[in-house]
């Protein structure tokens, strides 16, 4: 069911995804095609905020901070997973893998590689501060309009 807390969390997490994906684009190797990176990151973030924050919010401000950080972590994981799957499919169509298991193992290596990009200080700082703000804002909206 739509609530103000879910809406606020979704909008804020999408804005955070927009900001961090634009920073992440500068860290990618030159020549990397990033055409749909930002819109997909924002869409995944909206879905994660709606499902995670909407389900866990309403337990107090202390728990709201961890809920916001959890939503950010879920969003970043699924964004990395989506782009790792995409890259694995591109590589597999060029016959770079000997079999399906090698492709799957390589995909998880790509998830770790992409996830390491989020450890860059400006991105990590934005994610931590953004997660706290998202949790507190969603909790505030839940208390105000529930």
C-alpha cells in the first residue's frame, strides 16, 4: 500500500542514486558506455526503497537509521548485480567463457569489482549520509502522516 514514508524514501533514494551514479561514471575506464546506467540505478533504488523502507519503517528513529542504510546497501547490491549480469552477457556473446559456470563465476567477480567502486570516499560518504537522511525522513513522514 502506498504511504508517504515509501514515497519520500523512494524519491530520496532515487536522488541519491542519481548523484552517486554520476560520480561513479567518472571512475569507470575511459570509453565505457554508460548510457542507461543512471536511469536503471534510479529505478532499482526506487524499488528497493519502496520494498525495504516501506516494510521496516515505523519502529523509531534509531531503527530508521539502520533501515535507511540497509535500503542503500540493497540498492547498491542490485545495481551492481544488474550491470554485472549485463556485462557477463556481453562477454558471453563474444565467446569469452568456456561454459555457463565460468560465466556465472565471472559475473560475481564483476559484482565485487563494481562494488569496490562504491568504496571511493566521495561515493561512500554520500551513501552513508544519504542512508541516514533517507531513514530519518521516512520515519518522520511515517509519524507525521500515519
